[in-house]
């Protein structure tokens, strides 16, 4: 049989060589300059309908296969090989008449030359990649489906390797980092977030990688727009497809929930009318500051305050004006205080000011400042004749005080003394031995009628 040896132009004359080409697992054929077969191995013969070699020799591929719209491209490819001597490797798709299906191939085509070096034909070697293509298509479709799902869930999803590099990131995580997904994959976590935050996250990651235990907890991160965001993170150790350790993270943005929680906590601890601390919050802080004062020997003062004749304001002007008076007085107090001081509304018209690191003399200066501001302001423009005053009782923590309640009681008695002396003034009461009997004789201030 006068067929050519691929690559040499010599005829195939031995059955063992032909048998070898039948067993290589690829489609091997040669053609002449007109594209007519001069050789085809068994896989090619089977593809063309199971014809014997004699029935195929001298015929073209198009005699057996419908190349359809791809025909022009295939003919151009063959001309480049046969006329220009190029070697071309590319993917091809053909419709097979015998089976009625389309198959995909990875084909390598190169020129065959005769003894003089002239192009005498073409050698083709093709591998059927149809199943591989179908598998790739299924994988691609599944990936597209998974990406669609993960990009549309209300959370950040990522995969991070043991080398601190991201292997996957969904769209929401990309938005947080302010980068496209392509610029996240393969990047170190420290390249995408502040180093301090990245190191803190990595410290937890290392524990999970070492123990294999999942992590769930609240975390905070500044996003690409400089906003502090709060997240609930669930991170699970996972050996990837190569067996390398990795982490899968599912992170939910709880910033709004966090803000609501903080607002609820603020409401629990805050007086709704004045915005000052309420009695419960004041008591907790007072106990803490009292313990700190005793532990470090630092001064701590308390100022107890009553707005004078406040009942008359409500009776004469109404409760709306009374509320405005309370708000105005709260503003006067806050304006005169430091950040570390605490002003609280502890009753209807009753207020307390906690002054850390402040002795009785300094506390009185502050009380007088607030008293003068209160007396000089006009809290309600609609009623220019309305003025208010306040009385102040001051006490400082003494070595003999067993608890903060003792200090509070002494400030309360000092306030009573200020009211007894005519109101609109401040009084200081100390727990000195010589004064103890006198203090015991002072009744609580609620005995004084407003």
C-alpha cells in the first residue's frame, strides 16, 4: 500500500508500524496537497464510519464529515500548512455523519515534505477532547452558578490558604476591599487590609489551621471607604483539592444590627429627655469610680443638684416648658464639665455630677460655675420672664467612707443645707469627727418642700 510515513514522506510498508499507529490513542492521518487521504489509522477510519482504508484513500475529509460553518476556517488552516509550511495547533469541532454528533478535537497539523524538501502533503494528529470539553463546560457552568449564588447572598465569602493568600473571594468581599475579584485572588491578606488587622485575623487563622476547629465570632474592619463595619464571621478549616490546608470564611455584615444594639444599650443607660446618663448608669459608674479612688488614693467628688421651685414651673407654664427647662439645665451642666466627668439625671428635677480626680474645693468651683450659668440663662424665649436657679450639695470621698452610698448621703445632706440657707447656692459637707453629730441631725432633703 503506497501511503506515506508521517513526517518523512516515505511509504508505510510494514504492518507492525501501521499497528503501532493504530494503538497510539490519537487520530493520525496524512493527505496530499489536495487534501485527499494518503493514510488514516484505525481511529480515523472508525470516525469516518468504519470504512476500510482502501475506501478512504483518495477521498477528502468533507466526503465523510459535515464541517458546516467551520469549513472556511478549516480550509484556511489547511492552506497555511500546505502552502506556507506552517505547523498549526488548534481546537476543531466537526459534525460526524456516521454518528450524527459533534465532536471536538485538539489537532496538530504540519507539512509533509518529499526528499527535495518540497511540501508534498500534510500530517494530522488529533486528540478527541469532546468529553474533556463537556466536563469543562459542566465545571464552568457549575462555577458560574456557584459564583452567581455566592455573589448574591448577603455575606462575604472567601477561601484563604495556609500561605495567607486568598484563593477565592465573592463580589461582596471585593466591594469591601475596593478591588475587583481578579486583584484579590493570590494576594496576601496584609496587602488588602491594614497590617495590624490582617495580623490579628491571621493569628486566629493559625489556631484554626493547627487545631482544625471552626471559629465563630464578631469582628470589625474599616472598609475601602473608611467606614467601620462590624461582621459575624464563621470560618471553617478545609483541606483543598490538593490536600493543602485552607480556610473557608462566611462573613455577615451586622453593622446595622450592631448600631441598633448600641442604641438600645444607650437607651437603657440614658435619660431620654435630657440625653444625660440615667440613675442606673450613674450608680454603676459611681461604684466603679469609688473603687478606683480607694484603690489609688485619688480624690473623687459628688455634686447633688435640685432645680429650685421646679414644681412651680410646671404649674405656671406647663410640663412642655418644664421639659425645656430640664433640657436647658442639662446643657449648662455638660458645657461646664470635662469629658471624664459624668452628669446624670437621677430624678424628676434631680441631677448628680461625678467628678473623678477632683477634690471638694475644685468641685465647688465647678458647681458655682454651673449655678451662675443657670441663673443667667433664659431657658424659654417664649417666656422671657422665666428664670431658674439651682441648689448644689457637694461631698468628697473620705478615708472613713465604707461605700459610695455614704458619699451620696453626705452630698444629699449638703444639698438640704443649701436649700435651708435660701437655695441658689452650693454647700460642702465633710465627714470630719467634729462634725459627725451635726451631720446626723440634718434630715434628708426630701423633707424640704419644693
